[in-house]
C-alpha cells in the first residue's frame, strides 16, 4: 500500500476518532449500535483507539431480529468477551410477544422492518441521547444526504429538511428532552476505505464475509441463504454455491454474491471491479425508490 493511501486512511481515522470523542464530550448517555457487520466492527476498533486504556464511555447495543446469521451472533459474543465492554441486546421477538409489532406473513415475510420499534423502545428504555452507527454516505442516496450529527425528534423520526450545518468539523449536539442524535463517524468513508482499513488494522471479521460453500435458493433474482426463516416451499430449489456476503443483516433480506474471494485482498479486488453497490444485495432497499428514506423517517437507523 502506498504512503499516500496510508496517509488517507490516517486522515479518515483521525476524523472518526474526533467525532467519537465529541459524542463522549457532548452527550450524557450515548450508545454504539452494533450489527456485527464490518462497519460497526470498524467503529469498535476506532473506539478502542479513541478511549483505551480506559473503558468505552458507552455500551454496545444490538437489535436482534431472531433471524440473524449464526456466524454474526457467534462473532458478537466472542468480540464482547474479548474487549470486555457492556452489551445491551434488544429482541424483536419481545416486541412481537408484547403486541407492539405484527410479524409479517407469506413467502417474502421479513422481520427487518420490525426492528425499528425494538430500537426505539431500547433507546427510550435506556434514555440514550446519542446513538453511534456505521452508516456511510456512499451506501445509499438517503444516507448521502444525512449529516454526521443527525437529530431525531421525540418520536425517533428523521426530517431531511431539518438538518444542521457542519462547518470546520464543528458538530452541534444540542437537543431538547426526548430527542436523540444519530451519529455517523465513518460517514465520509467508502466501502473500499473500510476494507483497506480492516486490512491495515488486521481486524477479524465474521466468516460470512469471505467466500464459503453454502446452501442457497434463488429468490427475486437474488441468492439467499437457505434457512427456515425464509419460509421456503416446494418452489425453492436448494443448491450448493460458493458465496459470500458484502453486507450483514437479517437473513430474510440479505442476499449473497457468488465469489471466490477467500482473502481480504481478493475482496478488495472484487469490490474494485464491481458495478453494484453493497446495498444492491439488500432486498429491503428494493421495496420502493425511496425505501431507505421512508424507513429513516420512521426511526430506522
């Protein structure tokens, strides 16, 4: 890797660490939302650099749909044990059992949309005033228009017309009671930046990010992991393919891509040649042209 590339990653790292420290300084009860994906894993490494040898000034929060990839949950639990930080888990199943959400029916049913209610309840229960996440502007057009400090109202909703200017790396975290701020320290990173940083820092990842043999079905033109959560029927033909996942989410909406990328360098080369964004493998983004923005307005991260 060239010296210029290293300097570029250093600049991105320094900006993210500055933002994390701003959160710690401006808010009373922040939290880091952890999905088990590469972006939130990168945030954990950045938090280590920002706050070690002390403890993190916030817990990690995971919203568990109950349909997560087993590899992701195993990675989460091992990582928490390794870093010794507090983990809070909100369960979508609890929201279903309490009658706050109704589980979808049918072949394409998914719990992905339901996690918004669980997230908002978790924020309210623990009175978090800031939630740190790994969203990046290059992922999707709704995320591209969002500020690094993104204010949500007392209902957890985002108004794209109510955003604050962010000049000279100055971030305004002032909020009214009941509001919270979603914070995106790696907003200016790209997918390739994240992978180059992971390579440089030698950060371990869940195995599903690397090519592996897996039983899959083809649904809506996408390769989906063959799992009970997908409500499979006789029309779903299971095949064995070499695949990997570019993004990690609920199994019911996260598609795989055929791949022979077994190492990080292979993944970087594969992404460099790809003309499809990583969110192109997320079925939840294909509901409508403004699917992500609609979910964010409703409280989705």
